[in-house]
């Protein structure tokens, strides 16, 4: 299996959040690199669907990551 990211061009930009989440792995460690490649090549849209690393998830937040981030009420609780 290749360990090189391999974005696939799409015929149009992804405009809906659900489409982006379905087509791309936002938590891949190579996401920025693939985005840069797509921009450099002038692609209207791109996908991770054929990438061998599409299931790689780095830094994906979990519910517990937000447990302490909730705003407190006026009384501090």
C-alpha cells in the first residue's frame, strides 16, 4: 500500500458541508498538502475517496475534548 496522499480531482467544487465530510478526510495529517496540490493544479474540487490514507485520522476531536470548553453561567457554574 502506498503511503503517499493521492487526492482525486472533482468536476466541481464541494459547496455543502455534508459533501465535504463525505468526500474528504478533514483529520488527515496530509489534508493541507492535498489542498495545496488541488489549488496549485487549479482543480475546482477534490476528494480523498481513492486515497490509500483516507481512513487515517489525526487530531480528530472527541466529545471529552469539549467537556471543559463549555461556557459557564453568570454564577460561574
